[in-house]
């Protein structure tokens, strides 16, 4: 194991909380774009033959609840195979949603022309955070703070944009290593 793997896995060879948190936020951003998010995740798990790890929508939901920022946080030990399956879904959804991701990023850059796109995206993202995350947490409050939120969201949208290549899985996994 190299030093990067150690940050991804904790002492018991389990996926780190920070990596789970990061991946769940990426999935939440994809859900912000795709209104049928959980259905899309499940459909992609079938398409990618990930049924051994993600047999149904409830399993996907339970795995995502390993994010300590969630209201319904449960500390189940997520297995590396399950985590990799979620990464594969994230990469595949990013490929599919890339035109929208690009449009959202461009709208942030050119606020005068496209502020409606950015504002709609950001409004829905905030709604999802309020709905699913523990808003008493300082880290969640940071996500809800408009100034800090923009910086975080742009970073995550750029990350999703960069993982659409043929090496997208490795790139995203590397991003999750470097927490």
C-alpha cells in the first residue's frame, strides 16, 4: 500500500469518513442536476453490472448514509468494493451529465448572461442539503454559507468534469485519496 491509500483507508482497512463525505457530496451535486438522482444511480448500477454491491436503491441510500454530515448518519463500515461501485456510478453519471455540468460552470463564470442557471442549480443544491444533511453541523453550515458554498460547489463540479475521461475512475479515486 502506498501513502495515498493510507489516507483513503483507515487503520482497519475501511474507507475513511472524509472520503465517504466527499463522494456523497459529489453524488448530491449530480442529484442536483438530475432530478431522478436515486433512480439514475440504480439504473446505472444495473447497466454497469454492479448488482453484487448495489442490489437495490435502499442499499445505495444506506451506503450514502455513511456520510457523517447526513441527518440519518449511520456508521456502517462501507466496504471498498461498495465504495468503488459508488465511484463508478459517479463517473458514469458525470459523463452523461457533462453538458449540464459545463453549462452550470459557464453560467457561474458569466453571471450577467446566465445567472438563472447558476441560481437555479445553487437553490436546488441548498434545498437538498437542508433536506438531507444535519444543518446543526458546522461543516454543513459552511455548505449553506453562500460565499463558501460557491467555492466548494465549483471545486466539485470541476472534479466531476475531470472524471469523464477514460481514466475517470482512477482520477476520481485519486481525488478522494487526497482529502
